[in-house]
């Protein structure tokens, strides 16, 4: 809750003081290309961004893209809010919460769907059904992560709410191994490591019904240069097609290693495979907004206000 309050305060300060979210970086780049900046918390799940960059797809669509490597999604969001970047890839709840609190952002595209985070328990764990989760200690990145919301919603519907302990993926896996928690909701590559170490994945239907990461843009660039935003989405569509065509390609491993710490010879996609897409999972994103309202993380669900009207008919509203 303290983290949420501080995030809301930061967002409010940006809006009230007019820090240059409207200025941004879209403008003339090298060779007449439009220059834009992506703030990115580096992860294998953003491979379409890296493929589009390394295979020249952004340049093909008239964009000169700079990628700012930041430590986490919150910092990526803050760079966009402060006008240091134009786009960021994130868990959808990060964007939904910011938009609901008045931040000048819109969701422009999906990255992957469904959610790739899964719930793991020890091999001998008594947890097998939703009712078995009642009162259990579950490690997860954040109480408002879309995966946690998906599992929590199903558990509460079964009358079995669980406790969430905020832990990074590696910390949650270590705590599960040490028996300090009853389960862990893990994203790749930690979910693959959990399987390799003999932990049992359960109740995966919750994640299958939840959205995954989104691409988000400052409203300034949507207003000033909507064509550049649409061209960025077109480049991502081409990158997605390349990845889906040959998901185990050594070329993607090579590119992944340039940006991430993916192990040699291994790409961890999660249970859904390389499900890269640009089409927004509108229903799931609206439901996430409702769950955030129930948790009192936001006051109102933004609904369609989450989405950029400039992308209507392209990534949503079909």
C-alpha cells in the first residue's frame, strides 16, 4: 500500500507541475527517420522489441528507436511520465493504475497473451484445489500483478483468500525451496527453473484467462505524431510474425543474449509458447481494472479510456 501511495503521489506531481510529458522525444532522427525513445525493463518477454530493433524493422517503418535500459517497470513508466521516453513495455496493471490516477498514458498494443506467470508448490504440497489456498503464504512480485489478481480472484470466489508476500522471482523461488512460503507465482525464466527443480505447477487455468504485458505510450506522442505510433505497431507486428514462424531460431537466442541474461541455448516462453501479438485483450484488461477497484488500488475502472483512440480498429475495437 505504501508503494501504491508513493506511486500515486509521483504521478500526481507530474500532472500538477507539468513536467514535460508533452515534450517527449518524437522528432527528426538520422536520415529523416522519426526518433522515439522506449524505456525498457529488460526481459525475454519483450523480445519483439529487440527483434524489431536488431532486424531493422523500426527503420523500415521510418523510425529511429532508442532503448533506455532501466531496472524495473516502475522506472520505465516514470521515464515516460517525466518526458524522458515515449513508450514502455509493462505488466498491464502498472499502466491501468497509472491511467486510472490521471497519468497522461494510453495502452496502444498487447505484447503477449495470455499471462505467462504460474503458481508453483512443493511436490508433496497438500494444495491441489482452490479451497486449499485459504490462508496460505504465496510469494509473488506484487499484490497487484495481473497474475496475482487472476489467482486471487479465483481463490476468493472459492472462499479461500491467500496471503501475498511481495518477493522477486528468484527470492520467491528460494523461499519456496526453503519452505518459508507455501507457493510462488513465478514468471519465466523462474517458472522453468521451478519445473527443473521438481516443483509442481497447479491451477494454471487462472493465468490462461488473464492478459499479459502491454505497450504503453504517452498521450503527447499520440496527439503530436499518431502516425509514428502506428508505424511502431506495424514494426512489432512484423517482429511477432518472424518470432512465431520459427520460435526456436538461434537468431532469436542471439538477439535475446544481446539484451537479457537468457541461458545459453534456451528461450523460456512460458506455457503459452511465443504468443506475441499486437491485438489488445480488451475484455481481460477491463476485468483487471475491476479487480484493482475491488482491492481499492484505484477508485474507478478506466474502461475504454485505457486505450488509444488513434489505434482503434488497429489493435482494439475490432
